[in-house]
C-alpha cells in the first residue's frame, strides 16, 4: 500500500516539470510577468518598495500588482482580494500581515488564511552561513521544509466547558505524504544527501507517528538519500551545539516554526533569510521568519537582504535566472562588506544605503541597468 | 494590653520557626532517592558521597519506581515508593528508562500524574570552564507539566486523519503563572516572560496569556512581558542574555528548556526540578540512562549534583548548596579532573573524589 501511494502521487505530478513541480505562470503581455505584491504591515511596505525600485533599476521584466491588506479591518474582503489576485497571477511577493492576538478567535490570522486557501503546502527556508556576518557557528547549510497548512495551525479551537479550551492538531496522511515527497524531491534535485524528519512521536504517538510513518514510506522511494528522524527537543539542542550536522529537515507546522527561527538566528538573524511558500499551482515569496518589525518600521534601519533574496527566489521561479543570479551576487557582495551592515547585524548602515550599494554593485558588473 | 502587642509581634516569628522546624526536626531531613537505570546508580552514589563530605543534613531513602500493575489493571508506581515520597515530600531522581513498547506508560509520566508535578523548573546558567558558544546565559524556564499538547488525547477520525488535542485550562494556567511569579520573587529575578502563540492558537494560548496577565497584577514588583514563541527562539540563539524567567505551556516549554540546556552545554550539566501540589518536589537529572557507559565509571554526575543543589536551596539549606555548587564549578573550571563528556579523561570516581576534596577544603 505504501509503495503504491508513493507511485500514484508521483504519477499525479507529471514528469517533465521543473525542480519544484510547479508550472510557472506563462509570461504575458510581451514577455513581462505580472506578480502580486502585498506590502503587509510594519517594515513590509518599505522593503517591497525597495524591491520594486531594484527591479526597475535592473530592467527586470516584472510588473507588480499591488494589493493592500488592512489587518485592522473586520471583514475578510481585503485578504480575499489578495487571494484572487494571486490566483490570477500565480506568483506573489508579500510582507507579513500583522495579527492582533487580543482580538476574538473569529478574526483569523490573515497570513494563515492566505496559506491555507491557496494550499501553499510547503514552506522552504534555506539557511546558509554568510561570510562577513559574525555568528557563533560557521558552515551552516540547512534546508528546512515545513508543512504549511495543517498541524497545529488548523485554528480549530473550542471551549466545551468554561475554563477548559481544546485546540485540535490535525495530521493527515495525504498532506504528510505530500510534504515528505516534496522534501525528498527537493533534496534529490539539489543534490543533498540526508533528510531528517523532526517530530515528537514518543509523546504524540498517533499524530506525529503518522507523520513519521509517511516520511519513512516516501524515503523508501529515494534510496540514494539517507533518512533519519530526530525528536524536536533534541533537535533544538543539537542545533545550538552542532548545527553543521543537519542537511535537509522536514517537519510539521509548529516544529517548523521553531526550527526555522532557531536556524535563522544561527546564521545571523531575521534580516538575512528568505522564505518561499509553494503550492501545486501558486508560489508566494516572503522573508523567512515572517516578522512584521513594527518597532523598526519607517526608520530606514530594517535589513532589506531577506526580502531582496526572496525576490531573487521569485525570479528563479519565473525562470528569469540571469536576473536572479545578477541580483543575488550583488546582494551577497554587499552583505559581506561589514561596513554596510544594518542594526540587526551590529552595524549602523541604513536600508537605503544597502540598496544603493547593491545597485552600484549591479551597475559595475552588468549591462542590464537603467541609465540614471 | 502589652501582652496582646507582644503576642501579635511574636506570632509571625513563631510561625516562621514552626515552618523551619519541620525541616530541622531531629536535624536531619530524609529525602527519597530514586537511583534510576543505566548510569543512575553510579551518579546517585557520587552525589551521596559528595553530600557526606559536605556534611549536609540529609538522610537518603532509596526506592525503586518500576511500574507495577495495580488492582483494576491500572499501571502505578510501587506503593512503598509513593508512601516514602508522600512522607518525605522531597525527592531526587536519576534517569529512568522509557521502554518504547512495554505496554506501560513512561515512568516520568506516571510520576508526574501520581504527584501532580505541575511545574518543571530548569535554571540554565553558563558554567565557567565548560566552554560553549554562548556565555553569560542566566535564565530559568518554567514549564507547565500536566496539560497542553501532552495531554495524550489522540483520535483517528477516519483512516489517514489523526487529531491530537491540546488542552489548556484556566486552573492549570493560573497555577503555573503563580508559581512562576513566586519563583521570580523568591529568587530575586527581575522579569517574567510568557511565551505563547496566541496569534495562531487564539483561544488556548489566549487563555494562558490572560491568566498570566491576571496573576501579574498581583506581582507588580516583577516586570511581565509576553513574546511569541518564534521570536523567543530567534532571539534566544542570538542573544540569550535578554531573557530572565520564561513561563510557558507544555510543548513550548519542552522545546525551549532543551534549547536552553543546549546553550549551556547539554543535558549532562543541566539541573531540573519538578514542583507538585501538596509541597512535593522531585529534583532530577534530565539526561538519558546512557546504557553504553553504564557500569564503566565514566558517567558525569554534574547534572544530578546540580539538581541536588537545587533541592538543598528549595529546602532552605542555602549554605550547603552553595558550598557544593562552588566545589563543583571550581573543579570544572580547573579542568584538571574532568569526565570524558566534559573534555577530560578522568573516571567518575576521580571526579567525585576531587569535588569531595574541594568541599572539605571549603569547610
């Protein structure tokens, strides 16, 4: 039964598709792509405006359709408009939308709504040590693949008896198989040798047990990749003492939240790591740790690296690899220069200085820039 | 008139003396010792030796807690162990083997249920001499230990869909919040941070947060903040010095307390205490049984020793606790006699003897 389910899954995802098995949206209107842009709250709007600025400077054939989502509004019209725009364009770049956790449970987290409605089942975060950024650990290269739609984030809660609240964590076989397959496929394509499943099946025997079982089933179809598993508390302990031992990690939603934030912290903080959310038909790119950054909003001190690297992932997804590599090279050369580090990396540079330096780096390397 | 005044002045003094007299009746306090499995017996022996060298007024009562099937088919701990614990109220426990498929639940779980150990306290302090990438860590994680995600309530809805229930109750949340603030006050800590994910789990973590806020009202001298779990994780690995006391529900507590243990050097050097209702407190080492080095005199007793020091502090025997802790830290800082996991190649008995020697020197 297990091998059959794996085979049927891979048959459903037809061969001949690209690395992430997502069909990129066709270019329209004379070779220019349209991408939905959701500014979000906090530092989101300024960061995405830098992305537009940079794209315009580099003459990237991408037009942004901006959809604002007001997190304070009671009705869900805003987020539904955003979802419709993403369905139309197939790809989006977004800032984090604030969720006021003091509001009643009927007000759902907008980010979560977006992810579950569009079925963006895989969240991928690639944490790599960046030369030039001072961290306690070196040579980290971990790819975190996190199930993005179910698990603890199902938002199913009820209070049967006053004072006793139950929150349901849902794990299903189909979604677990799907994310495990995504993880192994990605590992194979990127030439990674080991996949570690993170779980707590010693305590949550049925739920995480099912997840682990699905991972094992899928692993049997990828014999060249080593598969092992680790309990989540041991994982966090190992991450802070010896993070170099990890390669690709796959896990359910909540553990993914914890592990991805720990790894982001290990390589230098929330300002450096981009994140990508993939579904069957849609892809949404954002910063890896999804911070709103309310306290540093509009002060020109936020680190634009994460959002700019996310935009490079976007360009790769649209098969505009030349632009993606050009911008990525410029970003990495700027970040290694410690003089331009923003406050989160311990420096005193401003966001606009960093973006300007990236633009200068691009201008000196390639012909594809706007003459200013 | 004056006799009334005297009585009202004396009554708090008498009350305090009565409180402390229970621990000093006959001078020696009896503590239930559960050696455990694997390296458990060796390290328990080491701790007993060190306590003897420090002349701590502790008498040990050894008990075994392997689960037995009681009347009615329910698994329970042996009645003599339970009776001893109820009498002594304080226990020290070594590592227990959790069998994967033995039919009975994990022993730790059984102990927790039997004595209603609702709070797990893990102070994480960087050990001078045991170098990790993180220095100056000084925080305490207080984890709710009875409910939350570990309620063990799971169902298969249909084939291929499993639900696991996370339970948060008002009483348990209030109890743990009260314990956290009292701990902060008694140990001169400045702030308590509640860790939650109320943006996603609005009702459950929202309830936990509300209770923490309510309790914070009664402890105005302690600063109270709330932080998302992912933000705590992110900041913890970048700058752990910004945290003081952290209070949280079960799962987050499990992950974060192990994360903090990793910051200071792992489970081999981390103490831990479980506080229960009715004044019961069991202090334990949280590492595994290490069956591969059991019986080879290679084990590191530091975790159990530091937990025993926590126990002494809990009982009010601060002087003895400080003496033993200083001896232990001095030995590690000196680096001359260290067990293998700390980077040396001495035996457990040599390490123990060195600490005993230092304790006696500190007299």
